[in-house]
């Protein structure tokens, strides 16, 4: 927290990553099916046929970074997005959508030669299959004026060949030690291996991923003990690590402390799971930016993750801070963060009091 008399930093968070227009297509269950093949389910559609669908919804500015920016803005942070979109109608619609959420778009660059990303999300029941394409923009990290330097930088998925861009960001972070880094690596970043992005992993004040991603990053076998997985992630250098594990909840590590939190109990049916991870990560970050401990942040993040799955798309269900607080006030007694030492010593719990 800035001391009295110190000018307020212009941005609490700058979110960095690719933006995509997300088109959510709800399929009709009568014409498509899911086949389980050796534990690897396949979505099967009639080939060469006209397949009816039930509905379509469009998120003008989707993608990990934009989803996180919207979540942080609704939680009261002053947020900017650094990204590249095409100088096309999709790009202009994305800017308008971000403006409507109060997000600063002065660092979003319009690419005259490359179109805006567009993803198609095929929904069937609670699950989805996403058709993705990352356009290759001419990525370059902008020169930030002193008033634009944020307290935190949130970095997530960028294009497949964005190596120079990632190096520029790592260089800038080394030159600007006052900025904290929250790193939620995307598919292409994970595929590069931790050595290629060692500076970003090492620089992270907060590293977030799901269990399968952590196993890939650390080259650990499936079903590895969570404490071992957290220790392997900490060995990459980040100060704090959080790993989500679907219905098992989430697990965190900070130094020798270990934390776990269940999913937020909810009787409402799941509509669409897309965006639950982004909601969790962004809420975790926003709470830490606000000065909460990792334990306090982990108590609140599952609430926003629960809410976002009740609507189609990645942003409609995102909550404000007051709405999260209201959910915590009504939380059942069993919802709490359990803590212990990495050595197995007994710890305590953070309960849903505010």
C-alpha cells in the first residue's frame, strides 16, 4: 500500500494477453453425441450434414486476459489491458465492450494487417469444445509512462510465436522491480517448457494453473501428491503458487505454508463451465492486490468461479466485491480454507468472516 503523500499508481493491474471474440454455440443433443474412447471422450457430429443448434451468444472481448480484466474491474480495481486486435469490426466491438466495463484500452493496439482472434465454443450440456485460432500479431511491449506503471502485471496466453514479446516483458519486469507479476501461463507458454520462460516463472509473485498444467510444467506424473506438485512449482522461483483441481478445489503454497479450499457449495445447476478458471485466478489476484493474504484470497476466489458457471460465456456471471461478501456471509460452516505447514504440522483455517 502506498504511503500517505505518495501519488496513486495509475493502474492497479495491467492484464496482458490475446483477446478473442468468443462465439458460444449451444448444440442440440439429438444430433450430436459424446463417445468415450479409451478414456478420451470425442464429440461426434454427422459429417457433411446440416446440424441444427439451439442458440448462439457472443462475447465481444474474451480470452484469458480480457476475462481477468473484466473480473478485476468489477471487483473495483483500476485495470488496463495490453493486447493486440485487428483493425476490423470485431476489434472495434472488443474495444467498445472493454470500455463498457471501465477498462482502460489505451494499451490495446489495432493491427492493420492481422484480424482479431475469433473462437467458437461448442456447448453440449455442461461441457464445451473450443475451436481456437491465435493470429500472429506483430507483438511488441509498449513504453509505459511513469503514470502508467501498474502495481501488478497479469500475464496469460499469447500467440504461438510470441517469444520476443515474452522476452521484452521479462526484460521490462527486470527493469521495473516495483511491479509484481501474476503469471497464468497459456497453452503455448506451457508447451515451451519452464526453461524457456524461466525468468517469468522466477519473477512471479503469484503463479496460477490447473493440476494438469502443473504436471506438464514440472514434468510430474499424473496423480502426483499435491504437496509434491506445489513444491515442484515453488522450485521454479515464484513466491506464491495456486493450483486448481476441478471438483477437488484449489491448493496454494507460500513459503512453507500450504492451503486448500473446496469448491464453493452450490445447489444451482451448472450452465457453462467456460471461464471458471479465469474467474478464480482474477479474483485471487484482485484480493491480493487489495492487500489480502493468500489464505484470504483463496477463500473468495471459489465464489466467483461458482457464479460464472451459472451463465453462458465467461463474463456474465462475474461478481462485485459486495456480491462475493454476501455469498460468504451465507456460506455453510464447512466452507473454509484449511492450512498446514509443508512438513505436515497442523495449521488453522480461514472462515467466511469478513
